C-alpha cells in the first residue's frame, strides 16, 4: 500500500506494471500471500524505493563490493577473517616469503590470531578492503618512506662531523671521539 500511495497507483495499475493479477496484489496487501523477493523489488522500484539491510543502530549495511581484494587465484578472501593490506603485513610474512610464490595482494590471520588481535583492540572489524584502497594504502606507504628518507638526508646534511679518522675506520665513534655523532 505504501508503494501504491507513493506512486499514486491503483491495485489494477500496480498489478499491470509488475505483470501480476490484481487479486494477487490484494492478497499481498492483506497479508494473505507471501511475496517473493524478486516481486517485492519490482514493486518497490515503481516508487523509487529499495530494500535495505540495517544494523542495530539503524545504519544501512552495504554488501561487500565486487572490487574487494582477491587472492592469487582470483577468489574473494575469506569473509570470516580480517583481511590486511600489504602495508599491514604480518611479521610471519617476512619469514615465509618465497620467490617462486604468487605475489600476494593481501594477508589474513587464521581465527585464533584474529581473535587475539580483536581482543587487544588492535584491529577494528571493518569491511573487506577493495583494490582501490589497497593501491591508496601502497601509495601512502611509499610517501611515508620517501619523506623519512628526505628527513634523514636533511639531518645528515646539517651535521658537522669532526670525528677523527679512527671513527670512520671502525664504523662508529671510538672512545676518544668528542663529536659523538655516530660516524
């Protein structure tokens, strides 16, 4: 009835628009018939409405995007695990890297580690990251590295080192060095 009211439609007009009998629309409105999801979507579309899933706070929950990160075989990452982008690579990834392995696009921990991270509030439960988010994350990481290198180079350029030759030969300041820059 809400759709008919918003669309200024009679039961006959609504039935004709969705290809059903007027009596079926009457049964649906009277609660005597169950409407299929497909038919309900078609009816709502006539009034510019749509179905939505909302959480306990009344906020709409959107489906996971089709551009979410996928594994090396093109499958979606497991929905029950928290996907981490390459910038948030786990320490174990550094230890088990193989040259012949397919280059990873993301990481995730198994449930036990996921639960430990969630309990420590290190990781907020969020949506699966998308390919675009992964690219932005990688650019930001490169930017942080570059700015760190520039700051480090500027610091070295400003230093006036007066270390004796023995500091340079030993790759670090010796006991008699007054400069103590770390040579």
